[in-house]
């Protein structure tokens, strides 16, 4: 209704924003299953980034390096969006312009999904604590001078580990240029 009202008033940007926000919430509400395809997850990331770009404007640069392909491999639902959210939050914290890069590639064993930011990075002890944690745990995470529980990252890693029954499906590292953080999700092929 809001989108139709905005369209009738000629507010095209508002109409598009309402539609993207609706799609994002609708995806969350309809997820009664525990898994989604990589392509579905990439679609919800697009909705989320659109909303964040409206909020942050030119302060947020989002780059996608994704081959034109329908990725039907399954992963736990709402895996990628929390990682993008983390990158936006920390990428914008201490910079005038946050940059988030989402890339998808393949090798013979995995679909490789990389999400990175240009923030101040993650301390090694924080990374280690997240990678050692188990579901239900919280840790004191200090990243970019902010303290939080790290529960979002712990949940992503725990759900990936539980779904694929292996530990090598998620990693946190520094970017190749040493600026910011990179999350690597490895989706095993033929699972």
C-alpha cells in the first residue's frame, strides 16, 4: 500500500525503497525452512544493501563480483546478510566512505563466497574467540572500539558448521591489502 501511494504521488525512490524493504521482511517471515540457495541469499543481500544505501548514501560503496550463474547449492538461511551487515557497520565506523566487496568464485571442491570491508580490521584474539565458540555462547568482542557479544558471527559460523558437519566452512581474516576484515564462506560441492 505504501509503495502504491508513493507511486501515485510520483515518489519513485520512495516506492522502490518500500518495495525493497517489503521484500527483505517478506523473505524473513516466509523462511519456515532452514535452508536457502546461494542465489536466494544473494538476492536478500541485494535488498538489504539497497536499504543501507538509502540510509548511508554516498558513504557506502558496495561492489559485487559474482558470475552470471544460478547458484542452487544450499546453505543455512540468513547466512550472508549478517556478514554484509557486519561489514557495513565496521566498514563505515572509522572511515568517511565504507567499502564492502562481495565475491563469489569456485574451485573443484567449494563455492567460495568472500565478503570484505575497509574498516580497521578485527583483532586476532577476537577472531580466535569467535572461531572457538559454540552455539549459545557469547563473547566480548571489541572491534573498532565498540564492544558487543559477537553473537551474529558466532551464529553464522555455528549454523554453517552444524549444517555441513565440518569446521572448514567459515573463516575470518584480514583483507589481502591489510585493511579491513574478510569473511570467507566455503560451501562444499556435492553435499
